[in-house]
């Protein structure tokens, strides 16, 4: 087993993330994001199963019309890079393991069900608000967009409320 290395200081990690965001704006003209990647994958999958219906759909149609392939979009490649980078960092730090994290009072199946529900709810919220924590929160706030700040305030308020409501599950 590989020896565990210490994790980064949170202030240093935040500063590096800020620099990555700045360089992303300078080099590509847009910020960071993630929630558009699952939507692109859904558009491609839907177009394979029901092309006419997908192309007529107001939400997914524009992504696949004219033979366009949304998997070639920057956001899909960014999310793939984040996934590979996270795997590499976990391996390098000696923390790469398959495990189910969550409240100790829940079974693994319960934890997975809770994670699925929370993920679906977060994904729905990201699509409704037109951005996820990285896209709307980080990139939106970095450009001083009102929506970015409104999103972050809501994100932290809901997070604090959820933590308060679920505190008993973690004892």
C-alpha cells in the first residue's frame, strides 16, 4: 500500500483554483463549468434513440441539429480532464480507494440512494439556474454577474439548512 501524502492547504488550493480560473478566462474566453457535460451526453444518447424527437426538442435539439456533436464541446473535455486529474491526484496521494462515504447510521445502499437523490436534485438545480457551482458560482461571480452571487448565497443558505436538518444522521 502506498503511503498517504498530506493534502493541500485549503488556502493554497483556493489560490491555485483562482489562478486556474483566471488562466481559463485569458486562454479560452470562458470560465469553468461542469453541468453542461451531462446535458451534452444526454443530447447525444437521446439523438441515437430518437433523433427526430431530440432535434424537435427545445432543450436538447439545438445541440444536435445539423449533425453537430456536443461531445466535441469544451465542457465535456474539461469534465473528462477533471475526472482524470482527480484519479491521478488520489492515486498520487495514496488515497485512491473504492468506498461508500456517508452518514454512519445508514447502510451503504442508503448512502448510495441518498447520493443519487442529492445528485439528481443538484443537477436539476444546476440546469434550472443555468449553471453549477463552478460555472455559475465561480465563473459568474468572477465576472461580477449578479446571478453568480445570488447562486452562491442560495447555495450556502441551502447547505447550512441541509447540514442542520441532517446533523443527527452523522452522530
